[in-house]
C-alpha cells in the first residue's frame, strides 16, 4: 500500500512515499535560511514558505518514487504538535489531497513519528520499548507498548535539550541552529565535569533552564572582564553538550532499568548528535540492551516517519475524518 506522508510542523516542508515501511522517496525543503538572521523560527515566514513549497515537494516526491498520484491509498499528515500556521498548511493540503483521490486520511503525532523513524526500512518491531524524543522543542521519555499505547514517563519542565544548545550557542556567537555547530567543535578532553551540574531527581523529568542560565552568566562575566577566548568557548560549550547529552542518556538508562525493558528507541534532531550516538552505542554494549537510532536523514522532522507510522496505524484500524484539525500540545 502506497502511503503519502506530509510533515509541516515547523520549518521543514516534507513529503514522502512509503510502502510497507520501505521509503521510496522523502523530499524535504527547509525555510531555515530565512530564519537564521533572527536567531530562531519565525512562524509567519515558516507558514508562507510551506504554502510556496508544498505542491512542488509533493510532485518531486512522487517523481522520485516513480509513483503516479492515483496509486496513493492513504494520506498521513502531521496533526501536531507544532506551529499552528505551519500545521494548518499541511493538514489543509492533506485533506484536499485525500478527498480528491477518494482515499483515507490520518492525522498523526509527529513526536510519535520520531519514535517510528528507527524502524523505517526495517522489518521488525520490538515491543515494549522505552522511547526518547529529544529535539529543539521537545524532550520526553515514553513507555511504548505499541504505537497506539504510549505512556509518558517523563518530560522537560522547561527548555528542551536542543533548545538549550541553540540558545546558548547563539549567545556565544554561533549561527542558528547552534546545536550542530556545538557538536562540530565538541572535544571530550576539554570537558569540565564540574562546570555544569544538574540536580539528581527521583523521577524521569528533565530541567535544563539552570545550566542554560549559568552558561549565559559565565559568558557575561568573562566578556565584562574581557577574558573570553576561543578556548574558553570550546571548554564551556563542550561541557554544556556533555551535561545535556548525558542527562538524556542517564534518564533513558534509568527508564530501561526501572521498567525492566531491554530495548530503547530514540528519535528527534538531538539524536543526530555524534557524541549522543557514540555514548548510546557504548551504553548498549555495556548493558547488553538494544537501542535503535534513526538514520541521520530521519532525525529531523520528516515525512517518511509520518507516512510510516500512518501506514502502521491505518492497518490497525485508525483513520481521521475531514474535520481533522491541528493540535498544539
């Protein structure tokens, strides 16, 4: 069954064709370059670019997959969470497309799509598993018994992991998004483990606002004294990344142990971080657990994951009505 997926929750306009979890095409255009000078995503710009690109990206995805539009049997679309204007473009386009083709429509949660992304182009699922989504807007841990039975075990109380790296990096003069830039300059041997410390918690929640504020204060104090150097920046930002990444992995490990589950699944933009992938691999080997990561191309918001989870849920009997509306939670 050919499923067409649509993702427009933030700045990526993405359309994919998936069949039995095999990705035939995933075409994505980002409006990121239009936002960089502002240091963050401007919702109005994002939604206007979605309107401009969505038709072209759909045609490009169909052409790459070598599929005629009439062969599409399901349209799956990100319903949320995300920017309301951006979501409206995707949902409206999906409804019109599904109606014109006379095929079912299904709205999906794009955070859950991130958890599906490691299973693209793979044959088997491993239920139950502990899921971690870490991105610029969300940091959450789940117990997943199936993709329609997902329980939140913990989430950030303030900033998301990627958000902290982006905001602090921008303060230190890195271009937006700063997370990938910090990853490039990261040197583990420069890490000062005492520079940033997170309070130990009994639960599986996260809180990054304290270390974000500390990183900014350090910069302000060094700048005031005119003592900040390139090496100082590397030490501070390497230490920040070390603390954020290890917080994610510690909670993932804790959730696996507490729930007596030996499978973990990670998704979201932060999962593309090279240090994250290195440490996760080490933890999996050390503890004898399986931890699935998506291909780098599917870490960011993408329509292949949306199409994949949509296809899966539709086969379990789920579909949406044409009254489908975006949600923001």
